[in-house]
C-alpha cells in the first residue's frame, strides 16, 4: 500500500462532514469557515512511541487518545472543537493495526462532531501529531492568567488513574482486576471535558487541563496569574481503583503529581461558585473544590487533613 492508498482507505470519506468545511482531505490545504465574531483556537500535541505510550498499546486506544489529548486543550480554553489535522509517521504499513487505529480516531472525532480535514503521512519511528482547531466567541476564551485572590480552585473529576495504570504495569503492582481494568480504561480512553469547558466559558476566571499533574499544571495558573494557592490534598477526588492502594503517600503522589487524566482544573470567584457547580451538574460533571487562591507571593501551600504536607515531585517534563 502506498501513501495515497493509505489516505484513501483510512481517511478520505470517513467520519463526519461538517457544513463549515468547504474543502476537506484531497487538496494542498483544507478550507474552512470560522463563524463571525469568533476566534479560532489552535493546539498541537504529539505522541511518540516509547515516550508517551507503550509499543503494545491497543491501536484503537492510541487513535482515541491522541485526539482526546488535543480536544482536552480546546476544552481548557472553552473552545468548541471543529477540525483536526493528523500527522502520521509509521514504521511500516500494517493494515490490521491501521484499521483499529483509525477506527479509534474516527469514533472519538464523530462523538465530538469534529472533522478530520487533512494531515501528512510519512515513514519513520511511530509518532502521531494532531493539530486540533476549535471555535470560541471573541474574547471569551479561558486562559491561565485570570485567577484572583479568593477564587476557589476546582477539578472536574478524579485524578491519578492514568498514573496508576502506567505505574502498575511498570512496577508490576498487584491490583484487583476490576480496579486495573478501570484505571487502564481511563489511560487508554480519556474523556476530554469538552462540554465542561464550554460551561466554564465566561464564568471561570482561569482554566487548564491536567496533562502533567495537578500541582504542575496549577503552578502554570499561579505563575501566569501572579497569585498563590492553598490546596487540600485530602479533598482531591480519587477513584475506587486508586483508593485500593494502601500506601497513602503513593496514592497522593499519583493523584497530585502524575497527570495524563485530562480533567480540567479551574478557578471561580466566590460569587459564581454555586451557580457554576449547579450548571456543571446539569452536564453530568461533578466538580470538586480542592483549595483556594491566596495572595502569598506565588507560593503553593499543600495541606493534608489541615497539616502541612511535603510537595511531591511535580509533573512530567521532557529534557529534564
Ligand atoms: P501534499 O504532498 O500536497 O502535502 P499529501 O499527498 O501529503 O499532499 O496529502 C494528500 C491529501 O491527504 C492532503 O489533503 C492531506 O491533507 C491529506 N492527508 C495526508 N495524510 C493524511 C493523514 N494522515 N490524515 C488525514 N489526511 C491526510
Ligand atoms: Mg504532504
């Protein structure tokens, strides 16, 4: 199979067709229409084999995950996802693998009503780069810089499951099969908080998606907003799977510092707190308040049951 045969077989004519796409796959560029009074939100994320995923990840999960992590960035800005471009570098053409991988992509793309409008296909070590584009009303995007003294800090769901899945595998932890299955599911098939992001728009004061770990991602908000925070580790929501670990320190390490869960972290003023909680509940999202923004020279204070708790090593950083 040649490059263009691959594109025809796995991409052209598959997935949804949006009315705002004038020209999709097949020309040198795609042509799309951005609605009036809206801004285009653009993001790119790359997954590299051996760095971001194991070689034996189910291909359907990989297809899902690479799109999910990009849609999560759009969600964190309050943007509505619209279009995707896919940069695909493959060591070889394995029809069975590609079938499952592109099924995973098209499934999630369809679910969120986004159209794959183009890409590039090359040979080399397995690497997938997605560029996601979304739409947000002028001036309404959520940024990292709007958190203010007194704002409450929330997360949209339980943290640490993806870390549990990865570490259980790496370290050979013995975990009850039902818990392992649930943790793997969250790592393989993360659900970007797309609806929540749009509910937060115009109400939350800042937002970020949790890709590198709660504390690492929170520190971006603190830095860019010029504020500090108090976080209550015991309030951070965790799943039954993570709670099955009997080591408290390890559990907190995974929940606070691991990442890969793709929940949203956001701040909201005291005035809007209850309204926003109720609105998110309507969308099936149960946000949990884990702390508060304070004016303390940009410091992050971590408490566990109201006692000072040492900051775990934060976040995943390349080239560190
Ligand atoms: P060019 O050489 O002009 O860049 P290509 O031959 O690379 O064009 O691609 C042909 C068409 O197929 C283009 O519209 C491109 O966007 C699309 N395409 C290529 N690879 C992919 C891919 N992995 N996923 C989706 N569309 C793709
Ligand atoms: Mg090309």
